[in-house]
């Protein structure tokens, strides 16, 4: 019964040598990681921070209560203004 094939080991060694060569040539050129935050993400962060405002939290709780009670009403003209661009 043959457990290990010689061909498999040589393929692994060839792969390992390739990766060692790549890392060896890149050792002189150290790359640094960069993080870029998009404008949309910055707006979301600002909105999140403004949501911590007590007045904003009070308004949010009021809206939640109105929706839960079924008394929240949106004026028809506001709905039409928002839907018209999608229907055209």
C-alpha cells in the first residue's frame, strides 16, 4: 500500500520555492497598509454622531411610538415628490 506519492511532495516543494522567491525579492520594498475612508462613510459617521444628540433621540423615540401606535402619517405631497423621480 502506497500512502505518499513522490510527485505530490515535489509539487509542494516547487510551490514553496516560488513563494520564497517572491517574498525574498519583496523584502527590500516594504509595503505599508493604507486605509481610505470614502466620503459616504464619513457622512454616515457624522450622522451616527449626530444621532447621539438628545433632541434627535427624543424625535426618534417619538416617531417609533407613532409608528407602533399606527398614528404616524406622511403627507401625500411628500410621498409624490419622492416617488416621481423613480416613475419617470
